[in-house]
């Protein structure tokens, strides 16, 4: 069902046929990178949080980690990830296949600036063995133009990064 939700959402952008169904697991960043033959940092991982009672997902680069101080500055609350048992019911996709496509209507989507280092990234598509390669502009469009935020640590946005992301 989760794959179908992602396919239906991506079909609105004529991109459903670009989904790759993999022979190997893509449930973790490392597994996805190995299955896709790319660098782990180019895996667009989708993390699920609650802001008060509002469910949100934040898509980050595979090597990025949430910076609790930046998160609290942006959202006004401490980062609280969803319990794994809640994710599928609240977001619409199970752990290992969580993606920003075909999520429930009440889920707010955010893209972290850590993604802008790359020309293309690979988010999941609802299952633990699916992905799609998207340019950064496509990711933004296909996620229904979410807010860009900077809530991760361990990387620095540079002028060169911004230039590469706009190509």
C-alpha cells in the first residue's frame, strides 16, 4: 500500500515510472547506498517527528544528523522523533520506506539544506526496497514545495553548494 501511495503522488508529476524497485534492502542509508551504487550521503533520509501534536517529516542528506539546538531554534520545541510503532499509522509509510511522497494530508514536509550539496539524491518510495533519483529542484517540487530549513549539523552550506544545487 505504501508503494502505491508514493506512486500515486509521483504520478501527478509524471515520475512514477522512475521509481526503482531494488533486489536488496534500502531500509537504511548504508543499505540504500550499496543497493543503488551511490555515496551514503546522497541518500535522502526521511525522519519523522512530532511538533506538539503536529506530525512532520524532515528529509536530510544521508550523512546529516539533527542538531538539537538548531531544531529547537526553528520549531520552538525540543526534537522528539516518533516512536517506530507510530510512524506508519501517522505518516503513511513504515520504517525503512518512509518518504515525503504520499504521506497523510496532515503531515508537514521540510527539506534540510544539507541536501543542497548534491545535484541528485535518492529518497525512498514507501518500501524498504525502493528509491527514486531526483534533482534537488525535482525533490522540492515533488514534495509539494515544502519549506527549506537548516536543522542539521556536520556540514556547512557554502556558495559553491548553493551554485551546484541550482544547476
